[in-house]
C-alpha cells in the first residue's frame, strides 16, 4: 500500500468527483520557498570569505593567501563540491521528511486496519450471539454495493471506504437538498417529497431559496464547468422541464421518472425516451456523462459532475442484460430481519404491533433484494465507463470520485419495508472515495454526513465559500488528503450527529410534527405558518393529533386495504393522486417488475406486502461515532417513547436498552440532542459529549 500525498513528485491538487481543478505543484517550486530558511541554518561561507578568526585582522589580503594555479583548481573543485552539497541538502532533507511522513501514515493506516479488524470480530461475535448464524455483510449496507465488482475494483481497492457515513434525513428529497446545500433538514425547510406534501419537493426547494445556496453554484462562479446528469429533486416533472437552475452549465435532469418510457429536461428542452433497450434510464445517463467528459477534454476549465442515476429505486427493474444474473440472492437473515416479538415489544408503538413476515412475503423481499442488486449492475457499468473515460483523458489520477446514496432501505428489517426510519438500515449508507492523496484499500471510521459534502467539495477545489457560516456540515477534505492529524484521531472531525424526521410521514404532511422545537429568538423560522397550533388551554386539537399519530395507528389497516385494492402505486393509499399527477407518472417499470415477480411464482398480495414504504411517525435521534463514548443510537418520538441501542454490541438495533441504561448516559445523549434540534452552522458540529458524569 502506497500513500499518495503532497510529497510525491509531480503530485496534483485537484478537486472532486469526476470534476476537478488541477494544481500542479513541483518540488522545485516548494524548494525555492524552503531554501532560504534551510540555507540560513546549514550553509557555511566558502574559504576566505568574511572576516578572519584571528585578532588584529586588517582586512588586507597577504601574499600567502594568493593561491597557486593548482591550489586554485583544488579550491575551485572544493567550492563546487560544497555548493553542490548546499544545493542538494534541501532536497535530501525534503525527501527524508517525505519518507518519514510515508512511514507515519502507513503506520496510522496499519493501526486503523487492526482496529477495524478487532471491531469486525467483536461485531461478528455479537451477531453470532444474537442470531446463531449471520451474513458477512455490513448491517447498514443492504449488500447491493458488495455485488458490484467494478465498484470494488475501482473505488474500494483504489480508494477508501468511509464506514460511518450518515444521512441527516433518510428520504430522497430532503437528503439531496442537504447534499447540495450542506444544511440540515430543519434549516432547509425541505422535509418531504413534494405534492401533496407542501413541505417538500422541487417547489418547496425553490420557495426556500435553496437554488441560490448550492455548492455547485459557488463552484461555477469560481470557474468550474458544472453538470447535473440524472435525478434532481422529486417534483421536478414535465411541467417544470423548462427550468434550468442556476449553477449548472450542463443540465440533463430526469423529469417523468422510470427505467423505460421516461422524460428529461435537456438544457430546458423536454425529451422523451421509449421502451427500447437503448432507452434504459441508467444507460442513457451513462452516455450523457461520457459526452460531458468528452467536451471537457478541450476545455481548460476544471469540471464538476453530479451524476445521479435513478437506480436502484423501486421498482428495481434491471436492463435485460442483467435480469437473472444474481438469481437466488436473498436478504441476509440478520437479527433485525423479521425481528422477534420479544424485541419488537420494546420499540415504538406502531412497530411493536407489526405481524410476522410470512414465508411468501419473505420470498417477495428476497426477489426485491435480488432485482435491486441486478439494477445496480448497470450503475457498476456506468462507474467503469466513467473511470475508463477519465483514464483515456489522462484525468483519472487528478480526479476525486465519490460514490454514495441519498438514503438506505429496509427489506423486512423490523418487519418493515422502505426508508424514513432512524435505524442504521436507513441512515447509514455506502461511501467510497478515490483520488489524489486518498489512501488505497482501507476503511476509515470517521463519522461523516451528507451535510458535509458541500463544504468538502469546495475545500477540495480550493474555492472560498461565501456561505461558509450557513453550512451546517464540516469538510472532511483533510481526511481525504491524508493529513496525519485527521487520520490519527477520527474524533477530530466530530463525535456525534443529528438524525431527524420532523414530520409524521414525509409524504402526506401539511404541518410539521408537534415535537419540532421553536427556533431560537431572532432567527428565521423555516416552518413559519406550517406548525400545528395548540388550543387556548395548551392542549393539541384532535385534528392535530390525528395528523400526528393517525397513520401510525392505522398502519396495519392501511396495508390490508392496499392488499384488497391490488397493485396500483404501492407507496401507501394512492387516492391523494390527482388525474393530472397520474399523467406525470410512468408506471411502465412497475408493471414490468410485477410481471417478473409473478413469473417467480409470487402472488400479488405478497408483492404488495413487501412494497409498503412508510415509517409514519416523527423522531429526532443522535448517532455517536465510537471511541471513548462508544457507538450509541438514541431516538426520541412524539408519543413520549424512546429507543437506545449500543451499536458496538448490538449493530442491528435489536435490543432497546433505554429502560436499563445509566440515567446519566441518557441525560448526556438527550442534552446533546436537544442542542442539535435547532443547531445552525458551526453549532451542528459536536466535538465532545460530556461523559464524566456517567463513567
């Protein structure tokens, strides 16, 4: 393993993703800056220069000091040797420092690998105790990335796997908003997916002024050629394809979303793709990304590409070349899958009432897992095509490539399907990076978040951020650059993160949750006019309580109703869809997926039961990084219930230890969480959690 950093000869300083500014820093330039200091410390004057050492020196040259020709030649040779030594000394010292830094970094990485090995062994022991048998896959990563050989080859082996990457809100539109702006959802005000939810989607994003706060807008102003290819935000549909947001020079955004029979905005012009194999969504996006890179060959500007495939979103429809490639793949039966009644009884109310997963429903989950992984094989193809194009352009070595997702997903875990929860399956996501200075083939435990990405992009680009004080995240570029201090102590970055869902459903809400605190005095309220109001006596009106808890209370009834209706749009009760909205939705992929699933012998009922996508209760949570404090997950719900998990011993969050935990520990976690619920800017970065009281 070779650490690549700024000491390496001819090293380049670029700037992120498949888009970079390159700073060429030669050793000669660095030495010219170092030489005066170094010479002042080590150089000696040539013989005969300066004053004599004896007393009574008159400054006159005596005849004895005039050398003969031979002596002159010897003196010239000696002076030449000394001068050469003076010139080479800084370089030797510089290379010595580089070797020392190499050794220090390699030792740090060796220690971190050993720590990771010990943590894995401890986790496996915990898993074996809980389940008797377990899959050897990470609890938070559902396995799709582990079935992507090119991701492993080009990023995992040639870069770093950040094993504790957490999303602030496990839902697509809020998460993408945080990625682009570097702000928590309680500050962006985007806390849903859009219509009929007035609290989310493209329209809400615009209303809150988010388009003028994105990191790509700052990169473009600094001279970057920027491009968005793929999914932008929910609610960016056919009716809005004329709109090209500021900050994007190349704009190819999916509008009517599907794998086949879909539309996009190409520089503000609506284009349609049909049912042919060459119209497959991921493949079209791959082609557009390669075109973007081709144009960059003749453009001296650095570039930034935001490449966002729709895959592996439901209905998990792979291209024909990949259908059946992973036949027989099953959801790992970890402890949280079809969780026991004993453990569910200690969880939030609606979860504890969920019925067990039937054998056929389990097969439906398995088929979703298989097809989702097969869908990602096209993303794997995309990754290889981009890497090969960068290599062809001689830009691979000066380009940062970051791979991640907007949210995780449950497939039978906690007897649920979908995203939105505060559990690891939904909030902890894959995150791989390769690029200049990035260590190769290692895992790093730093606690990072989607709110960190905007600051990190700008930091890697060397671009000053005019909105730095408004960003809630903090750059982890020092980790990627391999700065020893950042690698040596992961908790220098942060020790805890907020996870939040400040709305009951994320889909049907018209008000935020009753548990959302007031903003500090004097600050702008992103939820002004969207908060539930109390009665004069201080209690909540019945309609507010119904909006807060009604969907959760009737969760099982709604699933049964959906089963009775049969398949229409399996995301819950579809009666809220207006005719004009239905026209915006292509169901081609869904129908094809249903046909494929039925061909596997699955009933329509099993498909529907394995497709529910709700977690209908609000929450706030705290996720800690490990180290001295340990890895904890603390969750608060509006009905006065709490969950607490020791992730070091219970990585699948099976055993809620809230009632038996130290009161001082709970108080420390709750106190930190309360501060984060309304945090802004630098106050969102937790550098320590007071542990003295409970140790």
